[in-house]
C-alpha cells in the first residue's frame, strides 16, 4: 500500500498536535512531508526531530536561525515566513494538506494547495468563511476534494457517505452552547478572559475557544457548511446540545434524519478526513448510553449571542460581508485575549465593522485581501 503524503499547516496547535498523534499511530498509512508553526519554534523543532519530515516552516522569520541551527544535522529543509507556506504545500510528495492553522492566514496557502491539485483536510474554517465561493470554485475546477475536519462538518460528511446523490433538505449543526449557555446579556458584560477560556466539552486553541463562548464559532460553522455542502442559508439550522454527543444531523427529502454520534474527540474527524473512505480501528473510548441517560436539545439564543445572528446576516448579504465579519472578529478576539476590551464588545465590534467595511458583491481574491485589511484597520479606529 502506498503511504499518503501529508502536510500539516499549524502542527503545533490543538488540531495539529492531535493530527500528529494520528499519524504516529498509523505509520504504515502516512508519510509526513511538511509541518509548520507560527512562533512555537521549540515544539516545531521537537516534532521535526521525532517525525523527520521533508520540510518545516516557521512563520516568524526571527526564529528562522533558531530552527535552522537546531535541525542542522537532520536531513530536513527549513523555511520561514508566510510565503513559504504557499510553496511547501506544492511539493510533489504531498497529497493532502491538513489546514490546522488559525484564521485568515489559512486562505493563501489553501488556495496554493488547491491550485497544485492537493486534497484539503480542512480544519481552518476561516478560509471558507472569508472566501468560500472562490475556494470551492477553484477546488471544483481543479478536481480537488475538501474533507471537513471540524467535528460538526465531519458528522454531516459521515452521514452523507453513500448518499451524495440524494438532495439534502436541511442540516442541523449542534452546538454545546459554550460556558455561558443560558446566560443573559447583562451577565455577559463582566465575563473574564479566564471564564471565557473554559470550554465545557472541548480543549482547543484560544481563538476558537473564545469564538465558542461568543457563539461566533457556530456562526462561522454555519457559513463553512454552506460552502462545503452547497446549501442555502434556510437549509442550515443550529441546535444547542450541551452534551456534545450528537455531532450534527442531516435531514433528507423523505424526512429521514441521520446523525453521527460519539464522545467528543477531534482525533476521529481528523483521522477520517485523512483516510476517507476507510475507517481505521482505534482504541478511543466508546460512548456508553447509560452514562448519558439524557441527551438534550434547545434553541440557541441569537439575541444574547448576537454573533450567531451576524453570521446569518453575513451569509444572506453574500459578497465580502463574511470576510469583513471574520476580520473584525479576529481582531476583537485578540483584543479581548489581551484584556483590552470586554467580552460583550466583541459582537458590538463585529456588527459595526460589518456595517462600515467596504462591500464587494462579486469579489475576486484581491477584493477579499483588501476588505480583510481594511476591516482590521477600521477596528482600530472604533471608539470602544
Ligand atoms: P491553535 O491556536 O491551537 O493552533 C494554531 C496553529 O496555527 C499553531 O500551530 C500556530 O503556530 C499556527 N498559526 C497561528 N497563526 C498563524 C499564522 N498567522 N500563520 C501561520 N500559522 C499560524 O488552533 P486550533 O484550535 O488547533 O485551531 C486551528 C483551526 O482549526 C482553527 O481554524 C479552528 O477554528 C479549527 N478547529 C479547531 C478545533 C479544535 O478542536 N481545536 C476544532 C474544529 C476546528
Ligand atoms: Mg466545530
């Protein structure tokens, strides 16, 4: 059997390190070609020594010497800077690129990988939020598959196996509701960084953890689903399911509903994205119904968690609206993590930038780049 050549963009993060665990567990399946990190040189070096990829990229150019020196005696190419990400994904030996980096930074390398004909295992949802139309159009043109890694989208994808010819009536994306489920708007005003960083069911990177607490994450996922599965906004519903056991559902035109279930563990969707259509045997803990005598479902509160509504609004508006929303949100989340704004300011900033940012109805790549940069600048000019 031929091993699959894999590049992992963002190997030092939450998804990236779990992807490496998957690769380590199945050495006969995978040939790790490339790993990359933005600033965690120490972990990148450790990973490179252990996994012996063909190449590594450190995003922060100031850390190039450190990585280069540490890997001096290894047979590993070392590159630095954002541009290098777009080059390493093109290597001949790479068949699939796992986009496990966070934020808008995923857009250009994902497009580069698609142009080079590489399949994408997509964790980096922001890429589809920013430029879903362009990215999916290029993937179609190039005959490239985009396999979802996000657990909800993997669930939908798993429900669709054997059903790709059957139209979807609608999908339900499940949401844990985050640490502030059931809270009222007043209470959210005084939420601290530490409170927001405590997710009830998943351990993830800081940005997505804050996005989960504001429900922006679910909003981003709604837009991600639109592009991955070719759906209209009306076909995508969100249902809060605090136990995070049902990972999402598809409803078909005969009224039948299929759900994918299991204990929350990102390794499963990561692995399925890399091995589809095969399932590999694992020893992950199994779900036991009797541990969960009740699975519950409730309506999300789009008034208190305004970001979810904003994502629907952006999806309806089309064009560059979601790109502006994403840019505003990335900056706002960073400001909140630096304790410079309040938790409730995040949605306020997002809403204001969606109104003020330039809008391009039929954007090309340059338009997305421009709207992203402009929206970020606008956040800096707001009086908060
Ligand atoms: P993380 O913060 O833990 O890791 C991010 C990785 O990307 C790190 O390796 C970091 O070095 C790299 N990176 C950060 N900024 C970069 C930049 N500007 N350029 C290049 N590389 C950069 O994040 P995460 O939680 O692993 O999430 C990664 C992506 O996967 C996000 O888009 C997130 O929404 C999505 N996702 C994550 C989970 C999860 O369980 N963590 C689940 C579903 C989807
Ligand atoms: Mg998710």
